[in-house]
C-alpha cells in the first residue's frame, strides 16, 4: 500500500502566493478556456484600433482601474511593468535619468529589497552621492534620520512601505510630508504592503512613485505596476512604442495584467476580513513556537507589522539547515529574503537592524496567506521545534 502523502504546509507567501481561483478563471477566460470564456481567446494587441485590439485594451484598462481603486489613485497614474523589480528600477533609474531632480544626492534605507538596493548601487557607481540609512533595532526607519541626511542637493529618497523579511511597517506618511515640503521626490516600494496594509495610499503618503507586484497578492508572476504621481518626472527605460504613456515601451502583458486586476479586486473584497484573520494566526504561531522553543526571539515585535509576517531568530540553529529540515517535512518557509533562498547568506535586513551575524544567519521568516488556517499552527510549531532541536549547534 502506498504511504499516505504527508500534509504540505506553505508559509512563504512573501516569496510568492498561489493564484487565487478567481484570478485563475479570469486568466483562463482571456485564453478562451473555462466557463467564463466568451467565444475564443482575447488575443489582440491593445494598441490596435480594430475589434481584436479593443477587446484586449478593455482588459488592460479594467485592470488599471481595479488596481487604481485599491490604492485610491487615478488610473492614468498606473504604469504596468514586468514585476516589482522593474517597477523599482524604473522609478529610481527613471527619476535619476529625467534630469529633473533637485540635486544629485540620494537617500535610501539599507534594508530595501535588492531591486532597490542594486538600482541605487548602480547610480552610486556612476558617481551619484548616496546616504544609506539604517533602520532602528525594530527594523523601522526613523523620519528624523531621513531628515538629518537631507542636503540642499538631495533629489530622491527611497524607503519601503513594509519590509519583506520582518513585516515592519515604515512611517511613510511622516517621511513623505517632510520630503514634499522640500521638493524632494519620494520612491516607496509597496510590494509587501499591498493587500496586507489596510490602506496603501501613495497620495496621502505624499509618495511620488510606488512599486507593486501581482504575485504577492495571489496574482500571476511577471507582472507589476508603478504608480507615478501626475507630474512626477520619469524617463522610461524600455524604449520603443508609446505604450503606458510613453514610459514603458512594449506590447502589454495582457494576460498577466488581467490577472493582476482580478487579484486587486479579490484583495479589495477580502482584505478587511483576511488581515485580522492572518494577524491572529501569526500571533498564535508565535505563541506556539515560544511555548516549545527556549530562547527564541521575535524580530520587529515592537514595531507595527503587516499581519502575515513573523520573523524569528532561533539561537544556535543555522537557518539554512532549518529550511532544509523543514522542507523534508513538507514545510515551506524562508530564511531571509526570497531572492537569497537557495544561496543562503546573512540577512542584510537583520544586519541593518544591528542584530549581529549570529542572529542574521539563524532566523526564519514565516509568511502567511489566504490558504493558511488555524489547524496548521500546532503541527507547524511541532515540526519547527523538532527541526530546531535536531540542528541546534550543528
Ligand atoms: N520589493 C519587495 C519588497 C519584494 O519583496 C519583492 C519580491 O520579493 C520585490 C520588490 C520584487 O518583486 P518581483 O518579484 O515582482 O520582481
């Protein structure tokens, strides 16, 4: 008799999320499949003026409206991209290339995602002076630290809305107010905030550029968006046709964009009930782990966090060994950022928080999502405790 399959656990929703069934059906319908499909697929080029183009255009514009509604902006301020990485790159490199910054000095936090860090490092290598700001011990960038770094030459600042490793929510509105008063442009990576924060509000936050990604909110991978405030300077990077208001040349990813729009609709409907549910689950998991594992530390516990993220240091336990040990029990979690998993290194976020190398190499991120339920908490905590005790000191 075949052995019963072990139940599988997925606690890595900050790396990516599964497609929501409604997103899958909306995308199937674009492909001409499934009960929602009209006659045939929607295959036209959205730039074509004939019926086939118009069908595709209407999918793209409906999605733009859904996303704009979720973040309370004008649809004309949304530029679709190939993901969060391109949106971050476009904002930073495109603002720098516009020639319209107040000056060449830039400010960024050290705990940004590599999509932001690498864009700033490129500019730094080209001679742009950059001030790098560390967060405090809770993983929060202090607005007064940003203020102190500002010079008369500061042109652009970047601080993320919520950190992907710790979940710590940043004081974006306070930073934005101070920057807008001085005429300094503000880029914010909102990838991990969308859906998880009750209000992602670039206008109220006085953010000029906000990067978003579909696959973190149960949409498809390979599609994202950049909110660009009306009037904010931006030089496109992908040169070509006049798509996306001449900011991003290239025929739009109609299928992906339609999926992104549906995911935005799903989260605008479910967010209000999902957020408290996820934060209760997250807290139950923290309590179950604390009860079983001596000496663990919950990172950013003193900060406001997005509801789904729990980052825990297991002293004496190498995070890469824990990820592998848990994977053998069909449990998916992550050490540090998703991009670092597979080539485990110190978490640059925990190092930036002053945690030290030992902690930065022995911390796991549990990130929850739509599919997780209360019944998973105890078995997950049991598995983590067993793996922690088997790898401790190795
Ligand atoms: N920014 C943050 C904070 C992220 O967590 C991620 C993905 O992990 C990205 C940007 C990159 O997004 P994408 O995978 O869509 O390129």
